């Protein structure tokens, strides 16, 4: 007896309804008598493998979902760390400005380096702010050099330099206030609210 004949016999036996006189069974189970122990073991193994495969598929799907959530959280946390580094550099820049009337060249260089990183991790508003900070601080140093060179020679140039330097100092003191910095960076300095759990 070949395999397909056996299958068709089993299906026909299973689906053949029994008459109302025989013990109220819905289907006749004589087909079990036709199956050998190997056939029953194969059928059970097939069902077990199918159940196991479905369970593994579900488990794999859940694991992928969890892995994506972990990757997203890791990305957000890494981005948060980079943004925090730039934020601390901005704070150091303004501390230097408050201490010396204008940031020192080391602070300007460090902020310039951080602002290059900031180009990729902040929105347009913060990028423009970082660029303005560096440009205004550099301009203040240029004006200081020009003012020093022209002291005692051309008082009009000295006065113009002093006026522009005062404007830059006012800008730096306004933008460097802690409340102003927090407002500027607040949307970027929040940790992910929902971290995945094991």
C-alpha cells in the first residue's frame, strides 16, 4: 500500500459519518485500527514539530520586537550622551565668558569642536546658536586686537570696537544665563521615557 492510498483511506474513514444507532459517535474511529505504531508516532511527531515551530516563530518574533526596542533605546541614550557633552561644553564656554568678560580662546576652540558634533545631533535652532556663540566670541577677540592696535592712534576705531564688544558681551550674558540655556537645550536633554525591560 503506497503512502497516498493510506492517507486517502484514513481521511475517508475519519470523515465517514456513523448511523444514529451506533453509540452516538460523530465519527467512526476504525481508522485507528488501520494505522500502525509507526504511523501514529509519525503523526504525533508531526503535530509536536508544528507546535514547536509555531512556538519558536512567536518567540523569535517577540525577541526581534524586544531587540528593536533595545536598539532604539541604546540609540536614544547614545544621542543623549553626545548632546549632554555639547551642553556641558556650552556651559564651560559661558562660565569662561562670565569670568573673563568674554570666553578664552581655549573655550572657543572647544566649543567650535563640539559645535561640529552638534551639527549632526541638534536641530537648526541649536546649530545656529552654537555657530553664533563661536562667531561672536571670535569677533570679540578680533575687536580686542584691533582696539589694542589702535589705542592712542585712532580713538574713533577704538570707540567703535568698544561699542561692538559691549554688544557682544550683552548678547553672551543674555544667552548664557542658565534659564536661557535650559530653554534652548531642553527638548534634546531628555532621556528615553520607556526603556525596554528584560
